[in-house]
C-alpha cells in the first residue's frame, strides 16, 4: 500500500479521535461544577471550627490547609472558607452567596472564600476597602496559600481600623500640634473602646452559641449512657444465673467499668471535644456487653466491628450494607442485623435522631457540634469513617479528624508550593494563575464585595 493510499485512513482516524475528545468534554463538563454551597451550613462550621472551614471535595493538601487554618485562627476579624473550584460560578452567584454568608455570620467581619484557584471576599464593615488588602497580598505572594495567608493578615488589620487614620500635617505652632495630638489620642481611645465592646459582644455571642450546642450534644450523650445502663440492668439476672468465674465474668466486668467511666467522664465534661471520651467508653462497653449476651445465649462471640452507623446505640455492627443518604452516592456502611435487613428490603433504618433548632435530624447531619460524638464511636476503626460519612454534614469536616489526606489535589501549584516555600504559607508559585476574569479585583465594587485570581 502506498503513502497516498494510507493518507485518507490516517486523516479519518484523526478526525474521529478529535470528535471523540470534543464529545467527552461536553459529557464530562457538567459534572465538573461543584454543588452550590449552603451559607447556613458553612457559617455554622466556620463558627465552631475556629473561623475556618474547608470542604474535603476541594482536595487541598494538608500543609496548605494547616497554613490557612492557622492564619484564620490568629485573626480576630476574618473567616476563611475553602470550597471546591466552581462552587461559586459567576459574579451574580458570588454576590448572593457572600451576602447570605455574611448575614449568617452576623455581618460584622470579613469573609474570605477560596473558590478553587480564586479568592472572593466580602464585608459589611463601613469604610473598609478590602481591594487594597487583596492587591497588596497579590504583590507579596507567590501562590495560593501564601496569598490567602497574607490577605487574612492584611484584612484583619484593616478591619481592626476601618478607613485608616490620616497622617497629621505638621503645623508651625506648638499649640496646633498639641491639638492634633490630643485629637488623635481621643480618636484612639474612642476606637479602642469601641473595638473592645465589639470584640466582647462577639465573644459573648459565640460563647452562648457554643454553650447551647454543648448542652444539646450532652443531652444526646446522656441518653446513650442511660440506655446502656438499662441494657446492663436487663442482663444482670441472666449473668447472675451463670457460674461464678466463667468466661463471661471478664466481659461483664469490662461492660460495668465502661459504664462507670462513661458516667464519670460525662459529669466532668466542660468542652465539646471531651464528649469523645464518653462515646469511646460506650463503644467499648457495648462490645463487652455483646460478648456477655453471646455467652448467655451460647452463641459465637461477635466480631469486633464499629458500631451500627445508623444508631450507635444498637451496638457493634453485624455486616456492611449498601446505602446512600438523600441525594448522595451509594457507599458501604456498618449496620446492625436489623438495620441491614431493613435497608436491603427497601425500608428506612432506625436512625439515631437528635434535635437541632427544634427539628429532628439524624446525628450525622446535625452539624459540627456532633463531631466528637461520632468520633468517639467510630474513630478507632481506621478508614471506616472516610467512606460512611461522605455526603453528610459531618463528612465535610473529616479533614479535621485526622482521617488521612485527599487524593484529589489543586494541581502542581499546591504540591510543589507545599515543599518549596517557607513560613506559614507553605506554598510555591503558579497555583493561582489565569482564568476567571469575571472576578478580577473589585468587580463587585465599593469594597464591600471583591475577588480575583493571583
């Protein structure tokens, strides 16, 4: 066959390959957009997460998250939310989202949103122009994380002194200079007093909200402890009928000790993270009690598995079952025998319900306050939480639970910068470049809304 004869075949193959690539782009493109973020949910997690929130779907490396989280926690006037690229798609959606997020938080701080490779920011503080902070951070930074860290620092300083103080002109007389000095001191005292009152008000609001959340979760844990105690009482007579010194005695003692430890730790709880120890004790005690029940009924000892995902009160799970939350992806979750059968037959499992703002919701969708509650039950079982919590409200916070890294990254800019740059930023260059001109510095105008690429 001559070269002339093979040319049409090669050209046809090239055209077919090109058309297949174009078709693949159109097929895949709609799925590239992230789900619309929920301002209320993000605001709640910002408040409870030390002014910082990230969506694991964003795929940000741990070193970058630590740098941005540290910057947010050092700030007094800035919140930082890290979302997947495309969560906010255009200027109109950004304005709507930032307005709602500001309103949920209280409208008295700066909100910085990392939208993929883009920084959006908003504030309702009168006289505060964040565009200057963004432009300075852009000049000083070489990459995404470094840019966010510098912006948070600059925006926090600007929010503490909105508008800035004009430099006094030098006068010829000492009297006018003294008057200017007195005026500056008076303004400083007034501003300092206002800042103190504002900070105290915000602190009181945060403490009141955290106290209410702690009370709600503590009530839930108290119910779990009470139910465990009832199960121990119900089995007491059966245990007494067994011979002393039998194989059951060690398990029975462990169940009783776990119950007493759970009660003692619950009584001493002062902070939400301390609830983790209570539910961890309950998990250990329920497995010991399950072993006692097996011995009483002359059955094989149960495998040491994580508690039933749908309701940890059900004790150790019997097997994994395929399940999906409303609108979420299907995954394997550990379930007790009754709940596994219910799911497999198309029925609803008996989910652990808790009260949130007067409404009953599953514990795994009750908000960040239930993080320690869930971690105490499931944190000792390795990667089980990674799969079963995806798509739930608690699943959005697993990065803070030490559940491992994320396979999806921001690309080479993040990975390279994490090792190349020093200091808090921990980021190199190249990761905030190009694209998305719709959000270029100050498109939203007036300093209240802004955004741009690095």
